[in-house]
């Protein structure tokens, strides 16, 4: 089991360095499943803390041939807990979500 954990840790580190987020999510999910079957609750918790948050974003879609803008497309990105650069942006998004919930609650009370 220790060699499997070592393999997962090395693969996670390599995927992080390469910036392969979706592949890293799949790896962490497989690691978590292995720990659930053969590991301890402590190790499962450790891997779950490494799992990312899924964030919905928008980007402008352009035609690759002409470069013309085709409109907005939604996509999902992943924010890993060990990524520090996006932490401030994530905090702003969390505050905006709290504000939106508060506004919805005020509207429900007013009705």
C-alpha cells in the first residue's frame, strides 16, 4: 500500500507541474477510491482535502479560421487547495455567492 501511495503522490506532483487539471482530478479520484477500499479513514480524509472545487466560468468562443467572435461559452475549471495564486479570486467569488444568497433571502422575506 505504501508503494501505491508513493506512486500516486509522484503522479500528482507531476500532473500539477504539467498543469493537467482534469487528469489530476481523475488521479485523485482513483487514489481516494483506493484509500476507501484498502486504506484508513485518516488517509481518505487526507486525499479528500486535496480534491479541487469545480468552478463554472465563461469565455469568448472564437472561430479558429476567421478569428470572429461566436459568443460566450461556459466551461468548468478546477481550483485545487494547494493553488495559492487563485485564492484571492476565489475569495471574491465566495463573497459574491454569499451576497447573492442574502439578496435572495431578502426577496423571499419581502414576498
